[in-house]
C-alpha cells in the first residue's frame, strides 16, 4: 500500500543518484510451507521532493549491468511502503540485494523488514539501508567483528555479504568461540555488486555446537567496499535477528567507564502465557583485558541514583553472553534500560536480543 501519491518519471531521464544498499531481500518459499517476503519503507526527511529508483541485484550474480528502474518522486516529509517489494519489482520470486538510489542522501531514510510467514504468524528482521561511503561499509584492510552468534540445536547463524563495489573482491572470515579460540577460516569471492549468504555458517569451520561465538570479516582486495551481517535464527520458530558488525566507541580516560546504552530490556510475562526476556552479548574487540559494570535503569522513574554493579573483567578477544540479563542482574522481573559501562570504551561491542 502507498501512503502518498507517487509521480512516476520516464526511466533514466538524466537522473543522477547515490546508492543506499539493502543487503538482503527476498520473495521465496521457506521451510514447512512458509514464505519469505520483504517489505520496504522510504521516508523523505527533507523539505524538498526526493527522487529515487530501484536497482535489483540478484544473489550470486555479477550485477554490473543491472539497470535502474523508473524514477519515482516522494514529496517532502512523507513516506511510502512497498509490500513484498522483490515480487512487486520483478514479478517473480527471488532473493538478493537492492540499491535504493536517491538524489539526496541526506533526505532519505530506508528501512526493510524481511519476514517468514507461517500458520502461527510472521517472524521477521529489520535491515536498514546503508549509505554508500558511510561507516557501515567495510573497506580494504579493515577488520570487522560480528558477535553474539550461536550454532546449536536452538539457533543457527547465517552470514550475508554484499559487494558494494565494481570490482571482484575476496572476503575472508575467521570463526571463533567466545573464549577466543579460532575454529578456522573460509573465504568467498564476490563479483561486482554481487551478494551471497552462508547458511549455518559455523559449519564451515566445525561440526561441534557453538554455545556462543563471533566472526571476524575482512578483505585484502585493493579498493574493496562491502557489507556483512549475521542472521541468528531461532530453529524452533524460524524467527531471525539481524546482527551488524560492532562499531567501537572512543577510548575512555581517567579510569571512568564509558556508557553503552541498551534502550530496552525486560524480564516479564507477556500475552498468552508467554515470557519476555533479554539476552545480552559483550565482546572485547582488543587484545587487552576490558572491565565492565552494569547499571539497571527501571522504566518510568528517575534513575540518576541507580547504583553500578560489581566490576567484571573480560580477557582480550573474548566474549560473554548473559541469558535473561535483567533477571540475572536484579533477581526479579522488570523492564527498562541498561547501561553497560566499559573501560576502555574503544574495546567494547555490545549486542542484545
């Protein structure tokens, strides 16, 4: 459904635009007679009209010659939603990436939800459009880490890659358990503007269960520019969680810890006899020990006097996973926010589910 009336220009028409990359989208059959689909939303954040066009990038192909489609216009401060966009734009099933090419990067916000439809409802993950040239893209020689990953009877980890450049690149991946033990490495070659996904990625390095782990991804190809992400999938429901590479912060000084805010966490009963819980992963991105403390911030109150927990220490290049962290830290049910206060701040990657 469209929330505004769109004006469609002729294809091309001298249109000049910059890409916003959607690293994964699909319209395809899933397990147990389910169906995968991707809905996509665009928001015009500015006071002028926004022009945009789509470039469909099928998985595993060299997409250099893929052309932009027709050019749309979105009026200022309005939004549009595309339902099952892969099918709508191609008229067929398929999977891959999408370039939402816009004439003003500063005005455009792009968000997608890729979800699995089954008899019990839909389960889905949000994948936000990444701006070309932004910090989200991984460049040649840069090493990025994706943590809070599992490979066992309960969860499986898929890892996706997208080449945002016009040259073929090689991407290396090293697999680790949370204690920093290397399980092995693998690599993948990606043609220009190509994308691929490894399902049950840890099986490329080990047949053992991985209770908790992480991967490092990098490319030594000159001029490389790519995206990588993980989908941690609940094996019982098919519910996926998107996990992006950690973005380390600035180093703290003077012995004071740097806050990393988790905006929502809970341990509480839900509808239909369900239970809400928050699992939390912390990864030390550096070789030296890192200290951290927790500050629990209950919902709806002044938390300026909330006390810090005891100090924990995490060794270099190690991770830790907390199950139902609100209950574990407070001994009770509740909901609110968390401050994971780390020292030094540049070493910390924090993710929650």
